[in-house]
């Protein structure tokens, strides 16, 4: 195997490990957030992203990027969350074509209740993953970024 093939294999192994860790974490989060708060991981992600913005609102395109969704999937998700009273849509004052999605007080309240569940399951998942030899280095790297943010 040549050097370039070795590099490809190393990247591929890294990608598989990252995907495995993501799957482990997301499975735990999905189960616990649904059971305890009737929220999916992506719904939590949207509420969380909005809560971190000044004024608790974002343009739909920004929200799509934050949630790693297509525009149409974001629209459907926002509609579901809006129907539940967790979000609202407002027209952009300076650009009538622009639409903001805004977190409602009910959305913030649900997010506040769900965050401890999210944080606990994330920590439990990382602790579990650390016991898997193939994932230990990746988990250690994540812990280092918490100590030394990029």
C-alpha cells in the first residue's frame, strides 16, 4: 500500500470512528429527549440554536445550517414546532422577503427543562464511548476541546 493509500485509509478509519461516536450519542439523546420531553434531537438542536441568538431569532437559512437540514426539511420542522407553540415566524422588518424564526417563551421553557437531560445523556454517552478502544482517542480529543476551546 502506497503512502497516499495509507493516508486515505487513515482518513476513512477516522471518519468511521466519528460516525460511530455520532451514532452512539444521537441514539441515546433521541431516546431520552423523546421519552422525557417529547423532543427529537433535531428539534432540541433548533431550540438550542435559537436560544443562543440575541433576540432568540434567526433567518430560516441560518437555522437550516445550524440544524444541518435542507431548506424544505427546516420549513417542515419549523411548522411542527410552531404548531406546538415553541416557535413563531416573523417577517424581517428591513427585508419583507426574509422570515425569522423566533423562540417563544414556551419553547425556552421546554428547552430549559430538556437541557439537563441532554447534558446528562451526552456525558453518559461519552463515558460509554471512552470504554470502546476505537473511540477512546476521539473522546479524549473532545474532552481536550472543552478544556482548550478552539
